[in-house]
C-alpha cells in the first residue's frame, strides 16, 4: 500500500527558518537520516522537498489557454513544504513514519510537532475474490 | 556451437534460474550470497546471450559464472579476515574439481519456493524474493512492476534474505508436520503475484501484465513438481479461469466492465478449457479446498455463453461450501450476491446485514458497493445511489471509483427522467 505523507509546515510570507547553525544542522541531518532509513527498509518510493512559498506561482488558463500567473496569496495559512511517498504493509506503519517526521527537531532541538497529512495513494482495484 | 537468441530464450533463462540457484546454494551452503551471485549471472546472460548466442550448455554457463562470483567473494572475505592461506587454497581446488553442474536436484525449485514464501516474511518481501530467486526476474524488472525505485526493491529483497537467514531455515524441504502450513503460504504468495498483475492490467501499465503471467508460470511449475496436490491444481485452475476473461474486463477507456456486461467472445477459450480440465481432475481427488472452490465458481461463470445462462444455484451452493471451508467477510459478501441472484435481492440484503457489525468490513467500500447493487435490484434507486457514492468515496482504486461514480450517475439520470 502506498501512502503520501505531506508536510504542511510553511507559512506564506515566511522565508527560511532563522535558527542557529547547530539546530539547522540537526534538522537537516534528521531529514537525510529519515530518507536513508526508509530506503534501507525498502519502503521509500520518493521524497521531495519544495521551494519556499515566495517562489510559488498560481496559474490559471486565460483565453486560448494562455497561462495567467499570479503570486501566491498571503492569506493562505499553510504550504506544502515537502512530501514522502512510501510503500508499506499496513496503514499503521505509514502513521508511525508520519509521527517521526512530525517530531523533526526545530529551534533548540525541540520537536516541531508539525501536522503531517497521510493519505492513501489510489491503486489498482483489489482482487474480486479472496 | 551456440544457438541464436529468440523469443523463447528468455523463458529458458528464467526456467534455469531456480535450478542454478539450487545447485550453487547447496554447493556453497550460503543461500543469501548464492542468490546475489545467480542474479549477477542472470544479468550477465541477459546482456551477453542476445549478442553472442546461447551457449551449448546454458545451465553450466550460469553455474560457472555464479560460482566464480561466489569464489571471488569468499576469497576476498578470507583475505580480509586474514585466515590461514591453507583454507583459501583448499577452497580454490574444491571449486575447480567439484563439478557442480552434475549436481541437480529436481526438488530445488520447490525448496526455493518454500524458502522465499516463508511465513517469517511480510507478503511484499516474499513476493519480491520469489520473483527474483525462483522467477529469475531482475531487480529492475520487479521494481518496475511494483512502481518503486530499484534501490528500494533491492533493499527489500536483501532484507527478506536476512530475515530468512535469521530465522535459521535450512536449504531443504519442510518437514511433514510443517508442510501443510508452509504450502498455504506459498500458494498465497503465488496468488498475490497473479492478482497484482491481473487487477492492474490496464493499458497504461502494460508491463504489469507480466506479473499475472509470472504467477501462472510459477504455479504451473509447482503443479508439475507436485501434480497430486489438488489445491495447487485448484490455484492454477483459478488463475487460468480468471485470466481467461482479461481482455473483456476493461473497456476502450480502461474502464472496468463487470462480468454481466463483458463481451464473452473475447474470453480465452483455450485457457478456460485447460482450467476446467485441471479442476475436474483436482476435484476427483476428494480433498476440496478454498482454491478449488473458487476455481469452480469461476468455471461456472466461464461456461455460461450469456450472463442469463449463468447457473446461479450452482454458484450459491459453491459459496455455501466456501463459507464453511474458509469463512471470511468477503466470502459472505459474494455469497449474498449469489443468494440475491437465486432468491431475489431482499435475501441478499438480509444476508449482508450481518456484516454491518463486522469491524473488518463495516467500513469497507465493498459492502456499500454490494448494498448499492442489491438496492438497485429492488428498484430503490435513491438508496442505491447513496451507497454507490459512499463506496466511490472509500475505494482506493481509481478504476473502481470511476465505475461506482458512473453507476450512481446512471441511476440519478434514470430517476430524474
């Protein structure tokens, strides 16, 4: 079963976190270590981090399909910061990985406790009979 | 002299994989390393044979290459550990003089299947290891079939092997006492491999079709080794009878086509008759199990030229047996559909009411999909639409979701007309 774990931690208007070097390094090491752990367990499908919200554009089709781009709206509370796609045996395992991501170290090494949205990825239909 | 590479060569190569692995694993008494060495030999064959032709003795060629890797690896390991040179020398002579090629055991494929489908492994790792060690597929092919990166799949396989090593399983057939339970695990893994390919057989994922073919091939080789086991024959029959309908199962836009709407002229008659023959002979052995019963149900469907010719009383009787032999909520659900076809939809609705309190199924989309279908049969379209939509919201399959949403939309249009 494949799941996507979405980390919605960024806020519009906020740029890069201004943490001390030590805390930043701990955070980066945690994220790299997590990816490696999921690769080692044979569960990682993909993991991507996204650029900061000030790089984002909102696109709509104008007349004749010409793209109309706009900046992102400051009222948007949260932005997707990154995601993991994992292939696991049970939903409980996906929740456990999400809890681990959530507790990534932030300022002063304290767990960030970010909300991580976990959703099943649509797949092929299940067998007709058991 | 060498033989030119053609379409059957790949098949030959895959058939050889478990034989080669058996011989090498037994010789070096190390399944984990032998499996890696054979994979390397297979990859070497896949690159060299199409260009240079198939060697006279393909099995010997693969054993040679794999053994060389094993010896190289052992030698460097010994050097690293700085053991006495005497051991290294001994090993070298042994590898040259002992003719592994003549060491053939017809049980090797069977031993490997029992090992790779060991109950200590999770289903997904057992599937991956079986496809590589017994099926002779490369890691890249397996990764492709399951839509995960190759490195992830390689890791999954390597962990599976470590688990086997840790559980202390010997390279031998399970004991008589263990056999029945271990056989169940093997059949389950083969069934999962088949289903993985069958259920996702949409045009955009053509390579996944290989998995159902691979499931059939592995089950067939198991049936050849143990022809008297009726459940192995039953599983092979079930696969053939199900796979026979594949071309009719999806429409032009890859939408799911239910059994009663399928173009039956697209069904594969050859597969149906082979499946039916296998089943008939399995049933005559008298030990009826769940795979034979499911195959029997598939056979009844397959023998009806038109949906209205389906022998539903027969299917109902088979589901009643299946409920007794292997009770589970999915069987209850399918039994209810058969009962509705024989005794009318209210009988079906009455039967599925029992599942509302079954925590394994009460929240499952399938219960709602079936209830929607039965309510539609009673003419209660409004409630049917409601249940089709709940089911559509809960399934994790896009083709299934499209199908259920379309069912609801079709009824909604009918009620407003």
